[in-house]
C-alpha cells in the first residue's frame, strides 16, 4: 500500500503541474540530470538566446516544435490526466498536496473529443503571441527569480487566463473563476464554446511546455 501511495503522489503531482493541468517537468528534469535525452525535448529554432535560455515563441518556433508538442499533450499529458481522474480529488489532496481548486481546474473535457483536439492544433501557430505573453508574464510576476516552476501557481494562473478569453457573460465568468469544476459542465452544455475552450486550453498546455523546457535547460 505504501508503494502504491508513493506512485500515486508522483503521478498526480505530474498531472496537476499540467493544467491542465500538464505537468511533467519533474520527470523531464530528472531524466535530463541523469544524462538521458527526453523524448519530449524541444528542437530549438535559430536565434534562441543561449545566455538566459529564454525561448522566443514565434510562428516559426511553433511550426518547428508542433509534432513534439502534440506528442507531449496527446500521449504523456493525456495518460497522466486519466490517472488523476481515476484516483480522484480526495486522494490528490491527501497524498499529492494538491488543492481542491487546482484539481477542479484540470481540463478533463479537453481529451473527450479527438477531432476537436486536431482542429485546435490546426490553429496552433495563431496563438504565438498569447503563448509568449503568458509565459513571460508568469516568469515576471509569479516565478520571478525562482529556478523552479510552482505547478499549482501556474495551474491557477493559466486557468484564469483561459476563463478571461471565453465568450461568456460576466456572471458566468465569475462562476467559472469561483468554481472551476463548472467548466467541463458548461462546455458539455454548449454554454462555453467548445472551440474556444479547446483552443485556449491547448495554448495553456504549450505555455507550460515551454516553461518546463526553459527551466530544464538553465
């Protein structure tokens, strides 16, 4: 039972570090420290700043990294989110140190429709400015001089920006920020446009991906 609990903590911590609940940086960093190249490593475009390891998010960057990002999200992130759903909020809070708010913000509904995932990826490059601005804002205002990403802080940060982008009433926006568990329900009911939810959830996963890559390469 002890071994199972330890495995659970490891898995759920990775999940919440997603988005969203995406992530997966702890595993990637451990692999990197041991000298083993991660299968989800980024292919850096020309012009990358090797001094501060910041990744310049442009249309060209996203085109170059698109296949790697898609594998990261649809393979590794999807599997970890399934594990989180199976274990449930109570176990996440008890053993993973995860707040109920962050658990409720996990985008389970994102993986319910593969066709919508593909459609969102078709427009990935159009989100270059959103990804860059959000990544930079988190580093400046939340992360500051820290050398590690606080995954719970990141989850709340990117979820809030997702809600801000949705075409909903002020009352619905306030509800979604107060009770993130309502997000999947409103998406299923069509109150939140699925296309918007899918697109900005995808971009938030990519924000997390690049933050993890920058931390890993410091």
